[in-house]
């Protein structure tokens, strides 16, 4: 996973996009920052805080990714590397900071 790419995509997240990156070491997809926040709204991922990225992280297994594939619009998919999903409505960032602080504790 490219840390700079992740940081750029989350900094420019439009309030409606979930970016998922495949992590070979754990065999799961990971969402960071706003993408993790939005993923947590629509599925039940494992939530943690990534010290390397400096943002919350959501780990999604096959069932959660399947749920996203069935319920959201898939924009981009690179086999075993990356997914991008669009939520039907813009969520925004209103509750993100409060959610992030809860994750850091």
C-alpha cells in the first residue's frame, strides 16, 4: 500500500467515497480516515488506529466487502489490490472528529 496515495485520497475524499486497499499480510481490505468512517456506517468492520497513517483504520473481511458490493455503487476495482465505492448520499465530515477521538482512546 502506498502511504502517500492513501493520504492524498483521504485528504480529497468528497464525503461520499470509500477507498479500500488490500493488505496481503492480513488478507483483508483496509479503509483509512474518512473511508473507514463511512465503511463503519454501512457495515461492521474491525476498527483500530493506524500509527503509520495517523488515522483510524477499518479492516474488512470478505463478507463486509461483499455487502458493500451489493449495497453501494462500485466505481473502481483492481483485483486483490483496491476497491472504490460511492455511497448513495453524501455523508460529509460532521461526526468524523468525534468518531476519530473515540477510536484513538
